[in-house]
C-alpha cells in the first residue's frame, strides 16, 4: 500500500499545482500597435451537477492494511465569482475495502461525505481543494460472531475537473478519510477499530 500511495501522490500534487498560461491577444490602437496580456475568461462552472464515480481505497484498520474497489454517486452545486469557484458536494459509495486475517475479517461497505470545495477555473480546467465530514460502515467477523458499526470522521483532498463538453465534465480526486474508533463485540474478545482510508477516484458529472 505504501508503494501505491507513493505512486499516486505525485499525480495528486500535480493536479493541485497545475496552471495554464494566460492568453494574450493583439490590440491595434490609433497610431501604434501593441500586444497586451488579458486575463483568461473562465468557463461557466456555476449551477447544479450530478454524476457517478469509481475508485480504489487503501489504508489501515486496527493494525491491518485494507484495500479494495468502490463506486458510487455524487451531486453538488457551484457558485462562481470571476475565476473563483465555491461549491458543496455530497457523495455516497459502496465497495469492498477490507482485510482478511486468519481468524478475523473486516470490511468497509458504505462510505460517504458532505464536503465544501474551493477551486480556481482556468477556462475548462478546475483544480480544487475539498474537505468536510464523512461517515462509513464497517463489518467485522471473528469467532463465528459478526457486528456492524457506523464510524464518523472527516475527509480532506485535492482534485481537478475538466469540461469535456458544455454539460459533461470528468474529474480526478485523491481523498483522505479518518474515522473515529468503534468497539466490535466479536469473539473471543471485543476489539476497537478505527479506520484510515485513502481513495483515488475518477468520476463523470452532468451539469444541469
């Protein structure tokens, strides 16, 4: 998992730091010609959108590595002021982020969040940072017993979104979740389990 994280981290940093050059144009004035730089006009990111995503989650629960695929849906709303874009987004995913030990198994089934987003639009490309509250559902099996618990925590992340058409956009995000511990009453003894999950996610959105 550490190797995977090291491989995606440079990609995530690149998303957060990408910038495009400012556009220039020539303007003819009476008696002279000059070329002057003008700010790039941003595409319209404002309004409601919804879509779906696929991702790969990896992290730790207790002392074990967890990993697995997940997918889900998201919806949000943006407000744009110049090239600054402010928004909120909610998502819900279902997956199989888990570990399997000799006498114990653990699985993250549901994972969701409510997040704020702040980005800067470079025409059709929108890099952003995001963060908010998150929740997940965990199920542990051991000693013939099974128990499920809800965990609450927070999520932070970075990402980038590109308009493919005036209505459809594609996104790439790296999200880091931390969830508070819960007690699982399984045999032969109760276990406390917290969850730390990283998710590399790709998605498509439709703008209404």
